[in-house]
């Protein structure tokens, strides 16, 4: 499908996911034990046959570069690629990306060489599995210049989203950005002819998912100005000048752009029937193949939890948690409601001996440590007997030096060392 060029918007500084974005771009944040957030939109594209993919980002992109280089190598005959386009200084542009539309505009010099008929714009911080081939098919059939993927939402959820007003032909007539809880938006309810069953929920409004298909000529026209953002400027203007249609998506969709939504979306993966299912052979989610050994569990109790490959878990109790790649959990440790992102390496016996001499804990979860309701980023060293999150009643958001509390969730940043007996 060389007629389609896919563009994944990597976002800005990722402040809503800080401190997970302290040293990495938002799309590179680990997810689900072994994946990265960017794997979701890329996999949706690959499963649809869209194999010319650019990732636009400008902050902390080294980790993202490394992941993409290891994970996505197409054969030389497919003309496929996954490439990062970070903000760069040129003779025409000297500044940073100023918004989503500005990022696309500044990279037209790269996009035009692919001569696409259609551009598909995707967000880098959403969890969903969409049939993008069907999306493109509906776009072509409609004769629209732009098609916006939309999802039914309740009035409460509509407050913080971009809401679409559509007619019986699926044509978008108005766009309202984040109307808030009190504004009257009855005119934006979905026409009866377009309503679909969504498990009995009363979702009467259509919210933009931030996923668009543009005809190539329409993209050039819409960006021939100084507008910087798709949602706030480009789309509202286009609705009054071009034919813009809605593509109604009734599947699972979750914005994982905040610590709270990220935490909850991860832990839902551990339930018996998660709304997002990684166990789909026909539409897999791809990622870096690490060639790690299977996880080893010695005398341990795991309930409603996920363990990625390469873990060594000994005499531990783990419930409602995700244990990421290469995680080592020592005897007597307990995890409940924890996202443990794992490690980038295994420590050698010599390194462990050096740690002991320096009285520094090893990478992983130490003996007798108890962790509850927390996110532990990669390569963290949680010492013996640490107590994290045991007191649920006193969680005030803030920066506490070697840990953060965000949305009431304790976050242990990457490479943090918590010495034995630490209480948080």
C-alpha cells in the first residue's frame, strides 16, 4: 500500500506522563511488560499493509531511535520503513515543532518524495486496535477530502474531548473542542440513523480520536497557512471548506497520555477478559524481539498478573501486577497493583559482589520488599525490606526526591536506587 503514507505524532515533552518521560520520548514509554507505546500505532499500520511510516518527535528521542532500529526492519523488496523525523534546523525552518500541524508541515520535504495519494495521521499515545484498511476504504467510498476516526462517548467523557457534529450522511458539520461539563451541546448528539450498539452504553456523542485520513491534495491545501494544530485549527477550518466525514469506531479506545490512565490501562491487561487483547494472532502487536529465555518462577504465587520474558521470580507473592522483561524478584517480596517495567540488562555475579561491597541493592526487587499501587521504571534497585505504598491514605502529588506521586500513584523513576528499609 505505497499509496498511503503513515505519520505517527509523537507528541511534545510528554509532561502528563512525567517522570516516565524524564529521559525518553512519550512513544518510547514501556507498556504491557514488553512493548512500547509506539508499537500500538505502528502495528495497526503494519496489519493494514501500510508500511511507509514516519514518527515525528523532538524530545528525548534516543531511546525511541534504539527501539525502532531493533524492532522494525522490513525486507528490501517491500519498500517499507519506520523512520523518526525529529525536529531539525534547515534553511527554511530554525525552530522546534510548534504543534501537530506544524510538525507535519515542516516535514513535507520528506513526505513528498514518497508521492502518496493519502496521508494517515495517528496519535502516539493511544491504545486501540483498528482496521485501518476499512478506514481507508470508507474514506474512498465517501468521496471526502478528510475522514476523522471518531468514537461514541458519554456526556461526561465529552467534556475533555473534541466533539463532532455529524448529519445522517456521516458528514461533519461542526467541531467543538473540549466543551466542558456545563456547556449545552445537545445539537451534537449522534443522529439515530448512525447509532450503533456499544454494549448498552448511552454514548450519544462522537469524539475525535485524533486519527485522520487526508487526500494528499487536501493535506497540502489545509497546511498552506500558519496554523499549528490539527484539532484546534486545521480540522475546524477544513469542515467549512471541504467535505469532511466521520468514521465511527466502536471498538476499545483509550487515551494513555496521563499517569492515571497509563496505570489503569496497563493493569486492565491482567484481567481475565481485558478490553484490549494482546492475544490476537491475526492482528498482532509487534515489538523488539529480544531473544530472552522464558521466565523462571520458583515457589511463587502469581494471581491475575503478567510476567514478560526473562524474569527470575523466587518465593514471591504477586497479584494484579505486570512484571516487565528481565525483572528479578527476590525471596519474600510482595507486589500488588504494581507495574514493574523490568531492566535493560542482567547484572553479572561480579557486579552483584561489587554492589554488596558498596552496600547498594541489586537491580530488581529485593528480599522481603512490599510494593503496592506503584509504577517502578526500568533498572530500579529496590532494596531489601523496602515498604512502598503500604499506607494508601497519605498520597499527596509531588516530587519527593527519589520518587514522585502523580495522580495518587507512586512512581519510582528509571535507575533509582532505594536503599534497604526505605519506607514510602
